[in-house]
């Protein structure tokens, strides 16, 4: 999360374009979501860490359905932003900042559900 924050708020001497920084920050945010979900499932049911998309679908039975829906929505948006296609524009820094706030909240919620 801190590295994504640094990419979104660069120093004046940054040589990366805003689009590259935003895509890199989106990749880091998605990685934070994936690692947090893996940690959650290791504490609840260790076999779920190997089940890819299933672990997101089953999340609604362990946290509120609205949190599970938001998790999937944010993860999907970040996944789309991480994949570079020639004809797609990169995410804007403002979009990634909004995802950053969502990810921060989701990590906090999942950490409290794990406890």
C-alpha cells in the first residue's frame, strides 16, 4: 500500500508518466488484495488459498455480502487496469486513488473479520 501511495504521489523528479505510475499502483493494490485474501483463507480454511476465483465467491459466507461484492468489484477493476492492451487507455491517477481508498477500507474490514 505504501509503494502504491508513493507512485500516486510522486516527487517532482519522477521520470515515469502518470499512466505508467497509475498502472503500477493498480498492480500493487491488486497484489495487496490477493495477499490479504490469502492470509484470511489461511486462517479460516487453508485449502481455499488454492482455489483462485472460488475464494472470492465464498467470501460472502464469512463477511457481509456487501463487503464481498465490493471486494470483487474493486478486484475486477484493478485486474482490468493491470492488463495492458494497445487500444486501452491506462487508468487515471484519480481512479487509482479511489481504488486505493477502497482497498484500504477492505483490508481493514477483512482484518477485523479475521480476528
